[in-house]
C-alpha cells in the first residue's frame, strides 16, 4: 500500500536554539531526513516535520503485521486539509515527530528534575505514527497538525499523569545548551474514556511567557492497556494558556487510534 507525496506545511530547522516554520507550504528542494522548503517563513516553536514520502508497506520497518504497532488509523479519522491526507511517518523520521508529542526533546534536562516527562520510544519496532494537517479555516493563520502514535512501553500512565498534575510550570533545555524552554501545562476536563484502558488528557504550551513567535500548544489524549499506549495529539502555533478541553476533531481521532490499537 503506497501513498503519494503530500508536500509539507512546516519543517524543523534549528538556528541558535530557535525554530523556524513556514506559514504556507513552499517548494520541496531537498529530502534528507527533514524536508527543506522555500517560501515565506515565520519563527515558531513548531518542531514537527511533515515529511514527503512514498510508503510502500502497511507495516512498519520489520514490525510483525499482527502487532498493534503495524496497524494504521483510517485516514478518514483525521481532520485533513483539503486535497491532502495524513501520512504514515517513516521510521527514520520518528525522531523529528515524537519529541513534539511527548514534550521531551532528545537530551533535554528538566528543571525541576521531578517534572521530567516520559519519552516515546523512537524505534520503529516499538512505535508508529501518522500525521497530517487540519483544514485551513482561516487564511494566514498557523496550520494545526494532528498526529497519532501507537507505541509499546513499560512506563506507567499513572506516573505521567502525576507528573502533569504536579508540574503546572517548569522549564527544560531543548537538548542544546543555547536554548531554554518555559512550559505551562494542565490536565483536560471532559476527558473521553476508552473501555478497559487507562486514560489521560493534558495540554502543554511550550515557550510559555516568551515571545509570541516562539510558542506552540500541544493538546494530547492518551490511553494505555497493558504495554500498548496510544496518543492523539493536536499541535498549533499558539501563545497563551494551555487549552482546557479537547475539541471534537481530536476526540474523534483519539477514539480512532484507540479502536485501532487497543481492541
């Protein structure tokens, strides 16, 4: 099962500890782990990369076909932008997508230390992801990225929930000494449930209290049954407080990924 190239909305580029992201897709000029694009760019903390790829298999880099990790969410569950579909993230690109979901950049140091979040395994044998953009409802506004993750983990979801509740404000470096990120987070109200699974919902604003161009808000719905955990994430350039409750599009996507991997 293959997918055609979909273009890109924003790409990760580091520059002295800051992030750059185009407001509109440009021309794809290079494919080397991260897509390089031309076009008007504005600064932002959005570090996820929507990659251009042809995915030749419905499984993930050697993962057994009967594993939950090899399953894919029906594209119709994503609130896709007009003319595009979500893509399955190639294994080599997971390291560019997953830190935005987990809130844990590679090599980051958290302050206070007991506010350290849980990383998502980067191995394609343990983790798969799909990602795409929501509808462009307001021309000129930042695009909203939606991502699903299916992962195998020994970590406790209760422990992650306790960390989120304990740490409404904290900071971490970005994995580079030159950049420190202020973070605000809160648990969500009206959390959807999944039968037979633990659930957690929270929203996190990276770059809280800093310049407007350097802020991004990620809203997450998470469920875990045994060692299999699923995420549905919504990420947008947004300055201010974390959101209070998930929107309908994210809830729909959450139920879809839970049905795909946990049932």
